[in-house]
C-alpha cells in the first residue's frame, strides 16, 4: 500500500533570546487606548502564569522570514537524505510575509516559498512553490494540501514549511506583544510503498468566519501618541480562548474517529503552542470526549515556555525537537506511535491530522 510518511525534519530558532524582564519598563495600553495602571511586574507575572512563556526568540535585524525558512528547509532535506531536485512541491505556511526591520510593510512579492526555493538552489522548474495563508494552522493545512496531491497521484515528495517573524508586526504598547515569537520548522514527506499502514491516516479542517473572522486582526497601535499609520497584529484573547476550548477538541475527535484508531493508541498530541493554559485545557476536553479524565502528563510536548508563540512554526519546530530528542522532559516518538497534530488560529481556522510513525 502507498503510505505518506514523514522522512525529514528541520527547524530554526533565532539566537536572540528575549526574556520577560525585557518588558519591565515598557508602557502598555489597552484596546481603549488607556495606559494600564497595574505595574508591569504584576502584568508580566500574570502573563507568565497564563501563557507559560518565560522567554521567546526574535530574529536579528539583518535576518528575514525567508532566511529562517531556508535554514529549516535545508536541515530537513539533509535529515531526509533526499535529492532536493526531486521535490514536487514546496509549500510554505506563513502569515506576515517578508517584513524588513523598520518597515512594518509586508513584502509578498515574490512568495516566501519562491524565495526559499531560490536560496536552496533548486533548478527543477516543476518543483511548484507557493505560500498558504491559513493563520497559525497554516503549516498543518499545507500538510493537508500535500496529502491531497499525493493521494491523487500528483506528487511523491513535498516540503512543507511553517515560518513567521511576528516580532516585526507587534505593537510594543500592547501587552499581547509578549506572546509572539519568530521561528521556522520544515518537514519533508514522501510516498512510500509499504506492507503495513502508517503515515498520515486522516484529517479534519474547518473555517468559522461568520462571527469569528475578526478574532485576530491587524490594527493601529493602542498608544495614540505613537505617530504611525502602521498596523500591528491584534487579538481578542478571551474570545479565542472560549472558541478554542469548544471547537478544537471536536475537530481532533473528528480526525481521530475517521482514522479508525482508538483513543487508547494515541501516544502524543502535538498542538499549536499558543498558550500553555489554553493548550492544557484543550487536551483535557479532548480526552473527556472519550470519557477519559486522567491524561498522561507526557501526552503533550511543550516548547512555548522558552520559544514563545511563533505561529505556523510551532508544530513543525516541536516535531523536529521531539524527533531529535531535544525537547525538555525527554519526549520522544517511536516506530508505531500514533500522534495527533492540531492547531487553531486566525480565520478562525482549525485543523487536525492523525499520524502513525
């Protein structure tokens, strides 16, 4: 049978570490443009308790989104041992495009995927490169795209990348700016003829836009004294939290039920690193859908504590760390393990994929 399997991973985390105390002297304003009266030490302490973020990575001034994507992709290709000229697709999930330091203007021409392909030095013109905008679930939606191409016989080898440089589009006067980070993760998938079923088993995906489309958006700085027409990433945190707790577990269950795999076989859940408290609540609600109250503490690898929320990069980065045994708490995946990938983000979009190693 034909399996669609993960054969290589790579990631890039910037060297610049930005700890929470970086924000101690920052002026924060709310959505009504009023300065917070609460002292920053209290704000930061509460932020860390909720999100789990102690520090994040931001790129240096001379680096851009495509640089991160290229490094992660190059590492994934090397990990797989594949000849890069054999790639059929290069799919890049991203949200902000190429934003030069000091500009805040998104440069989407050419696409990040085209830039990455060029940096990789790929001459094969039939290696189709394109970007995919699907919010934080962009990398996972790219995997779903790739899965469809391979099931249809349109591709045998594909590179799917998740990359974002959110530090270039944050409003430094918005306390939510502390959540966002930069990074890149790349994954290489191939079609393999094998006797036993493994690889991608099933998926689910939804887009709720009737009311929820504006839960994440771009707007001007909350500080009216900041004389700029630039627009920055904004979010309705409470609405996203409430929406996610209901809808993400349902999407995960739909994907798992489609796979024919029992809940007792799931070894790990790789979930978008959005907010530690929210992710923990999502996992618990997911297992409760199967009447399971106690969840194995090793079920959910986490990287948000030290890497922050790098949007589409969080899951592929996390997979790379776990595969290469670089994730804290000694998380690992072994042959035959069934895992779930799940994400939620701007749109609002949700997706989930069941995968067997």
